[in-house]
């Protein structure tokens, strides 16, 4: 038993090392030495961005509805989003795998291929990490990016600034909900039309993994079009706090929060109540959320939108009333029900 | 229940942030932005060393015999050793905590104070990380160091090079063995003299945490006194492979492997058999292991020894017989019994 594990781990390291080579060509000039020594050695003349984030079985995902390669993909994508949320470019990463005994080597390889597929798509290079036994599956990644300046910070907005968000919120929640419940939905709701089923299946496919907004973040930085920037990982209801400047508050109209048309259709079909509660509090959207000291021109809006292939929406204003920090629904203060935090980052 | 967890985590982040400030003064010029934004921002004109390592409950430690602050200390020390094993200076770190529900906030705070105590001792700064729920306690750290050059690599030795090791091997094994079994040792062995008991208790105290050889690593680099360097994390029987150059082998005399005098005494007192098997294969020593193209002069030896407050010992030679890679015991090839890997790093 121990011998088997030993052989597997050594083989796994070789496998990871081989896969990492496929990613290292993207950042050759930064990588002096990578996997195989006590440390990786890197060299970067710009400011360096560094962040770590972990996903854990039963906390951030359940193995039932998700494939191993999807778990791998997501573990990298959430980290890429942290670099996007500074306006930087992700370059390198380290991977810590916690592997429980009930997971087969083939599954871990699938997870790794998921990570590497996204690494290639976003041109980031695997340069180190470690493997540990554990009682459940966790993937912890440290992402290293760079930036010509110091990146776009949080908490930097002033009264009167406009608040913008990219894409649509709630898609990750809906995809997660549908994916986790699809068997019971398809079985128990006999009145579902074939086109409804297709709508649901397509929605899961399209939105079960987030898309880090790297190009948008970079555009905001390069064109100096944001004074505070973060990503929506915990739900906009919480993440909004991260762009509000000292002594300020904000006013966000729930009606202006961008929501997917198909999500609304599915909400109607399945009779889901109070869906906006989830849209603003479930999180895992990994859209960008930022402020700017004036409203964008049409040209700026379309440029920003083009950079990420998604809409850009003004959803409210920063004001000077810190006590008045509020989401409004039909003009009345709004707090989502069952509001919980799922994710914590230092 | 959920509400409690939420409050705890938010308070915990604040607590970590406060502790991190105590460490950030050590590397002010490198830290542009730390905890509180989407990424930390760093700036380093030298080559940057980066490595991650994790320790997990029931794999790398058991909570029974170890205090939480010792678990915290160890999680940082093993990472510092990776920087030492390149000849670099550790500067910054990110911390990923995986916290199971059965651990109290007070215990996590104790663990954090352990980490911060070592961070202060070695002047490294906490700049980011994340917290996740989990079913067992894990601590994953990414360490960032720097180096004037590219560090001292592995696999770089040539036939005829001398092999050196710092300190003594097996102390971590013996401290772990004694600490894990001290109740039964003290209870079942009525013939133990008071001075034997004191010897055992002192040994545990002194060696249950490793001492990363940062000053020694830096000295080896600055004075160009090593051509291959690593740390002994998996046991010298495995780690020796990391300093052997291409097409080479080595000859290590087991009799020359430095072993603590008190360890030998305890082995005699407790009647432990084949202890050298454990000394060369248990690992967790975090001593440095390296090669050089000639033997050191007496002056060099004493300088290196002074840099780390521990002995430096020549234990063998690199040769040109890759098939002949061997530990010799009384001139006969030697393989430790029950040889297992406990630790894997990419």
C-alpha cells in the first residue's frame, strides 16, 4: 500500500513536471529555474503581484456534479481573477495539491490537465509546488503576475464616483444550483419542455466555470479608467465594500445589477423565489467591480466591453454617507436573505 | 452556526492582518502593498526565489504531542529551509490555512502566534494568503526570498567532489519518536533513571522543531563554497540524489553520517534497533547537504561552522559510477529498512 503510494507520487511529480514544460514557454524570460530545485528562481523587472487562493472539496465544490478537470480549471481561474482585479497580467504559478486516498491517480491527472489547459489558454507557467496526502481534495495555488505600475487598489473611490461591474452577476450561482440539482429537476418536473431542458443544460455548460477578466483589468489599468478595482468573489453585496473609499458609502440600485436573460427565464420556469438575493450574495462570479471619477463616454464603454467580450454596466454611485451604505430595491433598503460568506482572502 | 463561523473568520482575518504588520517592517522596501487587496504587490531588484510547502494533520504531524504554536512554527521553518537550500535570504510569505470545524479560534490564534514568532526571528514578512474550511488542519505556505545571483542549484556536482552535511541527522526523527511515545516510555519503563528522563525530555524540547540553515546557505553562496546544494527533508538516503550531477554516483559511509551523542545514548537506554535506518530515511532534518570540488581548509570549515552554530561534516564523495550510487555500512552496500517517502516537493 505504502509502496504503491510512493511510486504513484514520484510518477505524479514527473507527470506534473512534463506538463509544466508545456506552460513554461509562455514566460521564458521570467523563469530562471523552475520545478526540480528547492525553489523556483524568477526575475521580473516590473512590480510583482502575488496572491494565493485555495479550493476545498465540500467547501468550494462537490465532486458529484463536477469533473476533476473542472475542479482543476476553477482552482486556477479564481487565482487568475485576483491578478485581473489589480489590472495586472498573470505569469507564473505554484501548485499545492492535497490528495485523499480515495482519489485515483487517473483523476488527479485529469485535474492536472484541467489546470494546464487553462494555464495554456491564459499563458501562465507552472513553476513549482508540492503534493501532500490529506483526507479530502484541496487545490491551493499561488499566482504571480506583473504590472507596469502598482496595480489598481481597493478602497480608493471618492464621493460622486460611478460604480461599474462587468458581465452579469449570478450566473455562477445558477449554474451551480442547476448542476447540483439537475437530476431531481429533470426527473421531478415532467412539465419541462425539451427547449427548457436544453436551456438548462446549455446554461450549466456555459457558466459553471468563471472567466477571469484579465484583458478588462489590463485595459482599466493601461487607460487609467478605474480608481478602485476588485473582483466579485463573495457576492457584490459583500465585495462592494472593497471599492468604497474611506468615509464614503454607496448607493446601488438592485434593478441595475446586470442579470442574464436566460437566468431570468430559468427562474420563471422553475419558480425560484427571491433570486436576486442569490445573485448579489452567492459570489463566485469573478466579474470585475470598480469605480471611476466620472461616467464613461460611449466610446470608452464600448472599448472596455470589447476588451472582455462582455457588457459593462453602471450600477450606482459612491456617496459621502458611510452610514448609508445600501443596496436599494424599488427605492427601499435591501438585504439578501440567508446572507453567508463562502470565501475568505487575506 | 454559520453566523458564528462567519464572525470568527472575519475576526481572524483582522487578527492575521494585525500580526502581519509586526512582520512587515523587516522588508519594507520590498512590500508595495500587502494584505487587504486582491494581490500583494512586491518589488525586488534581485533574483527572486519562490517555493511552497504544506504540512497536514495526520500526515506531517499529529495534534496530540504537538502544540498549535509548534505546528505553526514548523510550517514556516520548512519553507525557510527551501530558501536556505538555494543560498538565498527569505523575505516574504503567503499563508493558506485549512481549518477543520473541531479546532477552536484560540488554537488557530496560537498557531498564528507560532508562525509570527518564527517570522520575527528570521525577519520574514507575511503579505497575503487565504483561509478555507476543511476536514483536517493544513498549513500551506509560499515563501519568497531573494538572492544576488541565481542561487546554488541541485544536480551540479562532478566526480571527485566532496559531500558535506551540516549539523546532525536523525534528531527530528528521535524527537518525533520520543514525543509521540513519551507517555508510554515514561510509564512502562520503570527502570528509567531520573537523568534518563531528563535526557529524553531535553531532547524533545531541543529538537522537535528544525532550524533552517539560512546563514550557512548564504555563506556557501557568498563565498562560492558549494556547487550543489539541497536540504535534508526526506532523509539523506533520498535527498543525496538531489546533489549528484549527471552521469555521476556517490559513495557515502554510513559511519561518517553525523549523529547526536544524546541520540545514541537514548538509543542505548531504550534499546532501539537499527536506528541508522531511521537516521538516514526519516527526514525532516532540514540540515543542508551539498558538494564542493575540493575538501575545505580548516579555516573554511570553522567559518562555515560558525555561520550556523553547528558542525560541518564530510560524509563521502561523488564518483563517476551512476550504477554504484551507494551508502556503505562497514564497506557493504546499505539500504534502510521500511524505507518510505513522507514528503514530496515539485
